[in-house]
C-alpha cells in the first residue's frame, strides 16, 4: 500500500511545482506590467470621457458638471466656458497618463479634477442620493465610482519616484538594509 502512495505523492508534487512556477511567472509579469497597464487604461478613460464633453449632448455628466463648476465658481464660469475647459482638462490628464509624460503634473490635475467631480455629492445631495446616503441615484453612483479612479491614481503616484511592485517580498533583512 505504501508503494501506491509514493507515485501519487510524486505526481502531486510535480504538478504543484509546475503550478508554483506558473504562478510565480504570472505574478512577476503582473508586478512588472500592471502599473503601466493601469496608467494607460486610466488615461484612455480620461481621454474618452474628456473627448465626449467636446461634443454637445454626448456626455451624460454634461449638465451636472457644468452646474457644479458654475456653483463652485460662484457663477463666474458658465456652461459655455466650463464644458470645453473641463473637456480639455480631462483630455490633458488622459494624454499625460497614456504617455507617462509630466506624470506629477498630470496627477495633480487629476486630483483637482476629482475634487470637482466629487463635489456634487455635497452640493446637490438631492440629485445624487435618493433620500439617504446609502441609496445613491444613478448620478451619485457615477460619481462614487470615482473612488476607484482616485485609488488607481494613488497607486500610479506611488511609482512616480521609482516605487514599484515586487513579485516576491524581500526578506526582513533585505528591507532593513534598504
């Protein structure tokens, strides 16, 4: 009976070591590529949504965005100026993220844009929530999902000064000496 367990154990170990090698390769690829892919994907999102704002009526956020900017500027910046300004701002963020050029400045523009993007939750709660902060309207959901964009930008920002993901964490000794 012991002899029949041996080949089974050896087969499982072999499969396990192959899966482990495959897992390590996938993890290494993710560590080396995912930040760049995240940056480009986020950039394409900003390019796309920014470009939509250049086309009258194409962006579902158009009316709320222009009203928010008008409210935040105390009526100084009206829809005729705010929408193309916002569109250009978002396209600029998108270009910066896609190319990786001027990344610090791009992320600063993104942070400022996110302040404006989140403000309707506070400026127009009747339009962004259905009577409770636990029940957002479709507009509120559209805005709240930007928490993921903010977090993605934070991850990208962590790499601006050379930070990176590591496939395998360094040992305690390696970290202490670093």
